[in-house]
C-alpha cells in the first residue's frame, strides 16, 4: 500500500507514493520548498479522504500564511475537521504545571496529553507526541507532518534527543505515514544539520538549489525509499501559486 505525496512528478518516482506507515525525511536548505511539499502532502490526503495533522515548532499562524500565499485554505480544512495544526513544545520546556486545553488549530498540548507520556518517559517531546496522538485519534488521521521539529538555532545537544524522541514517539503512537523536515546549512555534505533525522526515516526526499548557465534552479532527488525502486537523478522543479511544487518545469 502507498500513500501519495500529492506531487505527480514525485509520486511517479516512488512507484505511486510512500510506503504506508513509513517516515520520510524532506531535507534541504532554507527556501527549497520543504514546507510547501509538506502542505501538498496534507492537502492531498484531504482530497483522498485521509485527514492529517501538521506539527510545527513555529507559530501555527505561519503555516496558514504559507498555505494562503499559494492559494490554499488550510484554515478552512481545520475548521471543517479534516486537519489539525499542533504547536510542538520546545526542548527544555517545563510541563510541571497543568497546561491549558489544546486549541482546535494550535497551542501547547493540553493537560490530558501532557499526562500521557510515551514509552515511560516525560518531557516536552513526550507531551507533544501525546497531543499529536490525541489529534490523530480525534480526526482518524492517516498523515502526519513534523515541520520543523525544532526551531532554528536550538542547540544540537537539546535538539538531537528531542527530535529522536518526537519522531519515534509519533511513529509508535500513530502508525501514520509521516513527513519530517530537516534543514542543512548551505554547502553541507549531509542531509541535515543534526544528522539524526535520516537515521530515523525510511526514505529521503532531498531538495536543493544548483547553479546552471548563470542561474539558480531548484532540483530534487529521491536519495532513498524503503522497498522502492528509485533513480538518483536530479529533477528540476518550480513552485507556482495554486499548484505548489511542480516537477519538470
């Protein structure tokens, strides 16, 4: 069984989609289109009757703004019960005191979610996982996006264990097909600055920017995908209003 990404050119490269229940890293530099690809993944699920949960360390309003800039009304999908946006607690956050109930569209995990720790652990990652699992259950969601897992500038000593616990916890608690974004500095040889996300993923969709004929172009390639025949070539793509990522243009 496959879960479509929602971009024809990408789905064609991975035999129709991501293996259902897998976790896939979407890696790339800032500005390559990682969040746009994640939004297309969630919106494709809504079209196919598969609700989705979008987890972000950013302000949830930024997710709605990004979608709206491309002509997509994610807020309406949330209001209609087809999607949920959950704001992740940051690494190092304290959850000793009862937290307010989670909003329908955003906010920190509620008290019930914070109490439902994963794998016998506690802390902000476990509380976020519990909030995501709660949202997945309420929506009967089949797709999860984690974009980005931690805010830029978070020290690696805090970010690495947090991302590990968050991704493993989401996979264990929800069994959803999951996209996780990971950023890397310009010129870096790895997929992400932390170097941990690819170790947790079943596949990698890498977005990049290359120079050619004096111009800069966006390209993507499927670095790996579990149980899938792939080619490692770079494929040019564009980002257009209303369509998002379009491969081959």
